[in-house]
C-alpha cells in the first residue's frame, strides 16, 4: 500500500467500485427524518488498528456525547485523536446534518496556533469521525483541578501561577478572536473544550460539535446550544448565537481559573453573583483591572459587553505587563495558509460528509496552488471517473501533470488496477518501486493485486490484429465468426435520455452500442472513434476503454459489429482514409473482458502539525521579505534566486505575494526554457459549447481582462451572413463576467493601448471608449461576402480597418492611409507596414494567405490556406506563422507547406505555441511548444481532455504567463517558465528590431512614450535587463540616422531639381 494511502472503512479491502457510495451520489430525493436503528459503538481495545492505519494507544474516553480515541498513524508515526459522536445521536437526520455542518466549520478553520487542528473527517462504520491533533497536556478542566489541589503558598509561586492563568486567558482570547473573524461562533466555551500542550500552548476544541446534540431544555422549552453552567442569559433563552455569548462564557472560564470551581447550575447566575465571588471565593489574588474585564464581559446586557475578543486581548496584555513588569512574550501568530496537502485532505473530508461539490472546489484550489500535486490530481481524477464525468483514459491523462516521478508511476498503477489492467499496473508500480528510496515500497499493494488477479505476468488484455481487404459491399463476409455469439447492435437513441447525456459528455461520437449477455454492461462505439468503451449503466460509468494502435499508419474509425466467445469480444472495425477503388480496409480486434476486482483508496496527504506549519510559514514570509528588499535595490539576480528557491520550501504555494514578486522580478529577465503548462482550474468560462460559441477573443495589454465575442443567432443581409451575439468582458484570472455589450457579427478589435473597443452594431461600426464609456459610430456601406469580416486596429492605434476600409480611429472618417482586403482574418506586422489576410484568390480559385504592403496594397507574397487558418506575425516581424496541421513558417526567406492548426508566438518570439483538436475519436486538445530556432523541435507537448476542442484563436498574454484558446468555451493555460538574469547591460543588438518598430509607429515619440510603451515592450520581449539610459542612447542614434537619411534624400532631390532647372 502507498505511503499515504489508507482504507476508507472496515469493509473488505477491494470491493467493486460503485458511484453510489453515498458521498458520490447526486440524488435530489428527500432524506427521511428518521433512519434505521444505529449500531452501538464498536468495541475498541488498546492495540487495535482502525482502517488498517490507526493504532489505538489508550482506552477510549466515552461520554454521553461521544468518545475520544487516541491513536497513532502507523504510516506517518504521528499521534492523533479521533472524536466520534454517539451512534444514537444519528437517529435524527436533523442532528446528523447539524453535526456534519459543524464538522465542516471546524475543518475550514485550518491551522491556527490557538485552535485544535481538525486535519480531516473520515467515515468509520457510518459515523463521521473527526481526526484532531493530539494534545499531551490534557484539557483545562484537569489543569484547574490539579492546580487548585495544591496551590502555591509563596509569593513567587503565586506570581508564576498568575502569569500562567493570564497566558491561558490571552491565548484563548486569540483563538476565539480568530474564529470570530472567520465567522465561526463556538457556543460552548468551557474548560473541557480548552486543550493544553506540555510546552504551554493553549488550543480551543469542539467548535459547536457537542452543542449540536444538546437536548431541549425541559424547564424552558428552548433548545439550548452549549453547557448550561457557562451559558449567557440570552443563550439560555434560546436566542440566535452571537459573539457576545462566547465573551460571556469566556469570562466564566477565567473566573473559574481563580476560584477552582463554580457553584451555580446556570450561567446567568454568574453575573448576579459576580461581586460576591470576587470578594469571597477567589483562591488566588486577581488584579483589579481583570475584575473590571469580568464585570464588562458578564454584563446582563449583551450590547454593553466588549465589542470583540481583540478588545479583550488588548486589555489582558496591559494587565500582563503591569503584573509581570515585562511585555507578553508570545507573538500574535497568524494562521498557516492553506496548502495543497491540507486542501486535498479537506476535500476528502467533504466527500465523507456528503458534500461532493465542496470537495471538487477544494481540489481546484489545491491544483491552483500546486498544479502538479499528486494526491489532488489522483483523487480528483478518480472522483470524476467514478462519477461518470470522465473515462479511464481521461483519468490517466490527468495524472500526466504529476511532477513527482515516483508518485506519478504509483498513482497510474492504481488507476490501471481499478480499470482491470493488472499487467500495466504492475509495470507502473515496479517503476515507482525503482524510483523509491525504500526497496520494499509498494510491495504490499503488489502482493494484494496478485492475490486478486493471479499471476500478473499474464496479460489480461489481449489484442490481435488480422489484416484483410474486402469489397465494401461484401464487408459482412465473416466466416471465421460463425461459431461466435453475435451481439445485437442498437442505436444510441434506444438508451434513456439521462444515460445518453452522460455518455455524450465524454464520448460525443457515440452512436452504437451492444449489450453483453448475462451482464448489465454495454459496449460503446462511435463513428470516427478509435476507442471501444465498456460502460456500466448502473453507476453510469465507463469502466474501461480499449484503444487499438494504428495499422499501416491508419487509425480505426468505428467498430461496426460485436461477437462474443466466453469472455472474449471480437469486433470488426474499419479504418479512415481507407476507401480506394471501392475497397475498404477491415481489421478484427479481439480483447478479453477485464475483471474489475480492485477499488482504489482515496489518497490522504501527510499533515503538518500546527507549530511546524507556522514555522514554515514564518520562514516563507521571511524569504518573501528578503526577495522584496533585493528587488527594491535592483538586485534582480538575487531576488530571482530567492524566489526560485522558495518553490522548494514546505510552505510554498502559488499565493499572491509570490506571484506578484515573481512577475515584478522576471520582467527584468529572459526566458531560458519552459518548465510546463497546465489548464487553469481557477478560470471558469461557463460556456455550453453549443448554443453560444466563442468565435473570437483578445487579451488586454495588462493581462487583466479578456474580451470575447459570443454568437447565438445568424442573419443575412447587406453585410453578408453575420451572426448576432454579444461581447463579453471577463476577468482573466477567474473568467468572471464583468460586462456584456451587444454586437452584430463575430468580430471586434481592441486597440493597442487597451482603452478602446471596435465592433459592429446594426450596420454601423462602433468605437467604445472603455475609460469614459463614450461611443462614436459610422455607417458601413460596403458589402462583404465573409461571415465574420475582421475588424483590426493598426499597431499605431491611429487607424481602424473594417470591411476593406481604413478609418481614422479618432473620428471614424474613412482615409486613404492604406489599402486592404475584407477578410475573416487580418493581421498587421508589428511595424504596421505589412498586412496578412486570409482571402479567396478568384484568379486561381483557391483560399490563400496574401501578404501585402499596407500603403500601396502591392502583394509581397501569398500562401495556400483554408478559410479557417489564422496567421500571426512574429513579434520582431521577421516571419509569419500560418495555421495548418504541423509546424511551418512563411517568410521571404523560408516557405514551407505545413503548419499547426492554431498558433501563436511568445512575446520574445523564442517559442511558438501550436494547438489542435484530436479528430479521431479521443476528445482532447493537443498543445505543443516549438523552439523558433529549431522548428521541428518540440520542447514541450501535452494532451488535455476537453469536449469543445481548441477553436480558431490561440493567444498569449503580453508577459507570456498564460495563453487562452477558444473552442466552445474559453480555456486559460498557465505557463511556467524558467528565467535567468544576465546582468544589467546598456545594449544588445537583439533588441534593435523592437526599436525600429517603435520608431515606425511613434516617429515623434515623447518621454512618456519611451517610459510607458517602449520600456514595458522590451521587458515583455525579454530585454528588461537593458538599462533605460542605454536604450535611449540607441534610440537617439537611430533617430539621428533616420533624420540624416531623410536629409540626404531631400538634398539629393533638391540637387536633381536644380540641375534640371539649370539645364533648361
């Protein structure tokens, strides 16, 4: 069994997996108020092992509310406490729901130095059990009894005791202040719920857990939450919980610390009897200022009590300093930030609490913090697969993101075991074993798998390929199949709608299925699909996918018939691109139905104790401060080294402070290589991919906004076949909709400065100023034949191109500044001198990418294309990337015949991102990153599962930190680059093209243009390490040279004119 794996119940280790394991059920049916008679507590003895993982260290402590079991995690060698409610408390569904709700609250409080950490919740015999950090100092009740049994007599001893009491009070106040700040009210503050460590730490436990099951008070008829002896008057009356109730209970606890015990039976008596207690019942002298605090906290009127525990803490700190003559020594520590580990454990807690949506949210947050987090990726993939929203291939693809080689191999092996492929599982587990430092690692899981599946040397999956060619009309001639059972084929529409919808979400090409005799399982096939899938209609889940390899370079397109011989399935399938002269290529695929005997266990992460987590947190914050100081002092290399090393720290996570510092630092650096990229779990577009398809988008220059056009209705008219739609402005980080603008036609443009939008509306070209929301518009009168004729701003921002016309961007007056053709895709070179457009060449009757001079309209070159190809220029303008099916570049020096489906360049032009949609059945997006200097070299390649495809547009943000693609929805891809700082330099010739472009677009540049346009542009291009003064010197030299050339031209022209006049 893996290092962090545990069993999820007392059931057999490997029962058959079902989606309806309660925590995976999405049923909306009402739950009855009462449930069957619960089982009593399972007898537990010292030495017993719970869930094959937790060894019982002491006899359980049982009470009317439940029991506490002190255990040791045998895999991690860490002591924990398990808190279980009594089974009879779950006779009422209301009580059960209340307990679950309160358990969620405690889990979400995270790690705080004064909160007893709830690491996770697991289901044990039907009872949600809370796993807590073990406290070796007992509870405050025990401490009070022990201390007051033998009070010190001497002054020094009494002073030490007063110091400890004030210490306990301050730590408790801090814990409650943190809970209140996070919207959590305790409602049951008492000495039993305040735990101690031998080192002096104080932690609050039981956040409303025991209060959830307190029976109704028979005297008043109110439901009392809390313990009566510590309740405020309004709490005894059953009023809604408030923070003033906790303040009242806290004051009673502090009073008890000085009295040793309390005599009243209801807490309301404390305020009445306070003065008598202060005068006669104190066993230890209490400072007068502390008496004043108790008077305020125990006021009968809640509004007259302190406003919160921060006020109480401040007053206690003053009392401590006055009494001890030194400041209070403990720093006010913050809670440790969530880590991917803690979020993964929290997700599993939500599963056992029956909250799968919350579990998914936790996994998404965990993967935002650490995109390669092994346990989160595995658990999320396993959950989606069991829930029927992914198949086994998608689950395996998700594990490709795991960065740890050993963990990646182990988790892939576990998925293969559950999909019934033990031989592949063995290979991955053996690989994980070789990568592990422990030679015996994973031996237990290998032995268990062998017990279930037999000798794993024998492959369960058998594929044989018999190649034959037959006439298409005679393709049913299968004499070798005569002895087999022919499975009847059904159309997809015969299945219930709910099941169809579930399958189509994963397998859009699905159109045929066959029923397996003596089984509920179905064989699924689809046109254009190379995969045969085994589907279980019970849990509505694809259990196994069979993927045949290519034969003679061709991929199977559909399984047409199914035959069965015992547990062997034989299917005849044909291959795409296989029709020639009436012939069709056929192959017989034989595979064995797998045996599904393994159920993977959820993967918990080893937790960090609060003190250790807080120390790591403190070290991380110190690193961030160190990096910030280095950055402020222009020690860029030092800051970069600190930030890159921080990735290896235990407390590292992709939090805002690190991201902000890293982006500020890397703008002065240059890219070395790509470490990886991943689909952002935080970005949610929410498109359905059918009714409203995103046709085009742009990213704002600062990378904070995405502007996306969405179409939802077609109409024909003067301006060709256009689609009505809307222009959505989205937050680039989350995909949250910020604004919607109604448009007409699937095209728009964002100007280079990012402050103006141009689009069509009701036959007019509209320019919207995003700063003041003012619009200008002009009527479009030119007819075009393109469905989405492009709208494009000139790189200078001075001109706007629409429907083959050039307008002034300031007033929308048509100009003769340039010549351009109407096209679906138009792109300018960075200097604005050249235009590439996807147009139809009428003379040759074909689609081409035509490159022309903007001013004259003269053709420079052209390139064969299809209507969907979207060209883009390299940042330095030296070549064009054209879209097709494999990498290729088009320039004056180099013409190749192939390119990728969708492409874009990084800001420095060093890398090219190319994307395509798999069109042969396995729905996915293929993304490849090419080295510009070696076009055939793929530096990074990934395949992602996505039902909507890659779309027609792919763009990088200005700093290359992310890219966005447009299929049926927008998808954000986060990129992780490795950088280097080459040191400060005055100049590098590689930056000269960008200065030329700047001068071309801004011939009369100003200091503001230099600082706000050129310098940020050079930083994005990988030249942020050039000193601005060195760049300015080069720019001045270029401008002088330009003026000299212009002057020489005028001199020559004047001389020629003078000579002509003299000759006359």
